[in-house]
C-alpha cells in the first residue's frame, strides 16, 4: 500500500516523472539516478545503508538529488548523517505508517533538524501513547501508539476476531513503540512484540543496533532476544555484517574488539549475554524489512520447539 501511494499515486498527482527499473541492482540503481538526474529517491533502510557504502556514489554526479525518503524500518542516524555528507544539501526524511492507516505521519520541513525522527502528525490524525495497561504515558515516555484518523481501515475482511483485537475503544492499536518530544516530533523505538524483556527491563533492539552503526567496520547489525531457561529471562544476542575488506582470519578478533567497544557504552542489562556473532547477510523480507525471527538463534529455537 505504501509503495503504491509513494511510487505511483503521489507522483501522478504531483505530475512527477518516475523512472522504473525492471531489475534492481545497487550499481545500476546509482547509475540510473545519475543518468536521469533524479531529484527524489524512495528507499528502504537496507538500500540506504548499501548506498552510503558504495564507491559509485563518490564517482558519479548525484548533485541533482534533493530528497531521500526512507520507510519500512528504522534507519539509524549515523547512516542519515553519512548520506548527508555524501550528497551535500540533501533532505533526508523518514516516514511512518502502516497499511491499516495508509500513511499517518508525513515528513516535515524541519525533519532535517531532527535526524532519526519520523516527523510530525499529518493533519486530521490523532494519537495516544500508552503503557501496557493502555493508560496514557508522560510526555517524552515511549509507549504503544494508538491512532484515530479518517484513513484508518474498517477492519480485516472475514476476520472479525483480528479486527476486534486491533482496536481499543475505536483507537487502532499499532503495536509500535514511539515517543513524542516537546516539539511534537515522533521517534520510533521498536515494534512492541520485538522488545527484549530482560528481567524487569525492556530493551529495544533498534537502540542497540544503532550503536553498532557508528563502528567503521560494521556494515549492518541486528539484535534479538533468546530465552534462558535457567534464569527464566530473555538476554540480548547480536549479529553483525562486517565490511568486505576484513580478512576471514581476522574476523573473530575484530568481533571481540567490537563487542568490548559496544559493552562499554551500554547499561548492564543491555549487554549482549548471548555474545556477538558474524553473519554474511541479514535476513530481510522483499521490502527490505529486517526479519529478526529468521536470525540463527531464533531458527534454532523454532526447531527445538517442534521437536
């Protein structure tokens, strides 16, 4: 739904020219941007990360690019800053929404000053940010977003039970954890179901992944939780994809170095009790969204549960 709106309907409404690619490869995409003098790019975070690392970005003239819109998952501020350094003057904004509400948040002109924010509410959209008891939280406190707007869907076809579970007193439960700052900007923290419950604390995987994005040898990172039967709690475990120039025989030493660097920046309950591991490629769905349930530790748990 978001792709249909952003890539087809909105450009048609505004009279924009859209250059479509039959097959996607990153080099051909970057070359096409230079060839057609693209002004606006719409990407998923995994493409933005790879874009920022590719040598063609420095070799070709991409000065025509003025806006980059990212959607589908959290994009770390470090990646945004790197893109802004590579493409001088580019306005980089993240959007937030879901198929059930079409798009309930839109970029704001000041988003460039709020790197990492998903911007302000679209006119006509109302939200509440609530705790686990569905009570409103204090301003600035993360909580689940409930929303009400003319764009909210009527329900799931032939699935009354799922529809009823999605609403609370006419408010759509998004299942997303966000917070709102004093200027009215929203900050995405995590999908509620992906929070890691470490004893009495909740840990957002994306927060820990954002720390790894600042390390020059880390290309991408993913964090998830695994259940410790002996302690009856979840612990965080991390996976990273390293830059291509790291020799395989130096990989483990580098992982140990990165792990120690990371542990020095987080509270005790956020430390990776499950360790830090190398992964060749992070599992993603066709839209580029990280599939934490497909990480190795999760697949092992699924197999054990089936036995």
